[in-house]
C-alpha cells in the first residue's frame, strides 16, 4: 500500500510560488515595506499576498510589531524548507544579472576602522578586476536593520545577530590591548602589572565614547573590576583614538590589528600583557539565500578567506 504524502509535502506543493517568494522577501527583510522594495511591488500587494499564503497554509506567518514583523515558529520552519529550492528555481529561471551587462555594485557596511584598515585593502584586487563597491560605515544594530530592509548586501557586525532572518558566519577575532606612548610607559615603568590599574588614574584616558565601552570591557575581563574614570578625550573613530594616543595624549584600549604597526615600531607601548586578553568576534552577515549578484559571492568568499589572517 502506497504511503500517504506527508502534510509538509502536500502543503508546500500546493502553495503559489509567487506567494512563497513574497513570504521569503518579508522573512529575510523583516518588514512588508522592505520586501516590497526588494520585489518591486507595493506594500499593500505584499500584505495581500502574505495574507493569501496564511489562508492557504492555515497558519499565521508573522507577528506584526511597531517596526516590521517577527516570523512565527511556523514561518521559520517554512522558510527552512522552501528557501533553498526556491532560490535554485529562480536562478534556473534566469533571475540573475545578464552575463553581457555589468553586475550591480556590492553594498558593504561595517565599522569604519575595520573597513578602512583591513577590508578595503583586501578587496582592492577584486576592484581591479571589475567589482564595484558601495561602502557604508556605522554601528552594528542600525546596519543590521538596514541589511534586513535590503539596503546592504553584506554587513560586518561586531556581534552575532539574533534570530534566523540573517545568516552570520565568524569573520575575525579582535584582541584588545592597553597602550600608551613611550613617554607615559616610561613614567609608569611597568607599575600597571605590579601595582594594578589604579596607577592609571592620573593618566588621561582617550576613548571611543563617553561610556567607555572598550575600556570598561578590558577592565572587567583583565582586572576583574569596574573602571571608575572619566575620559579626557572621546573620538567616535578608533583611528582618531590611535593618533591621539600615539601623539602622547594619554592611554587607551585598542584592537591589536589597528595598532600593530605602532607597537612594532615603538610608537606605542603595551602597558600590560595578559595571556587572556579580551577578544571580540566580528561576523560577516547577509540575508539567507543565493544573491542575484555574483560579485556579492566573490566579496564574501574573499573576506572569509582572508579574515583569519587579520
């Protein structure tokens, strides 16, 4: 006796592919408006098609939020089952850039310092081969929201995004180091290690923001205590922090990749070495599925290949 088809198989086969495509656009972008922009249709049309799919499936797909939507458990399951086959079908049907025409620019976003000192130099060979880039800098949370809305192809994030609407893979680890110019290092003469971080209270602190996010994390991880100090200088760009401290303004905590050359030349000195430095992982994030633009895949693959060397 022939086995009855599974409910999942029967349900998936009966769904209208256009409705499924619209569902995936909402699932990946996180909002009806952004999905409409991605598909070139109006927001009311997206809403109508999602509601039609909900009627066909007999299940609610999204929870409406003040900003965007959140997938239900059923939506996560449906996306996991249909995304790969639908992406392959769309590619087979010719929904990719024509080979005779130029590929669209790759929209890449992330922290300004990491992009400018590591990522863009690494991508220079691809640019020479014809890849076009459009680069945006900013903070991770805002950039991930823009990625969901379709404004970027790839985002380098300083934390792993929550949920399953975005695909994230580890790219590189940032190790943080406590540094100052040689003049300050000579005055302190190793006292940070022997006497503790309290000796730095008389040294100006240069940092990224008023709430001292990187320095506070270093203090908590390395010294096991809170940092009770006000910044002498705040600069919302770690390259500015680097140049200010190198010029002798005081001390700071920086990613080692950013100050590696200065440490090697002696322009900066590590005030305290530890076998267990604080580390932050950077992630390369994109919307799930196969990108229409083959240059997005080229950029992604090159970054993942070079990331561990950073």
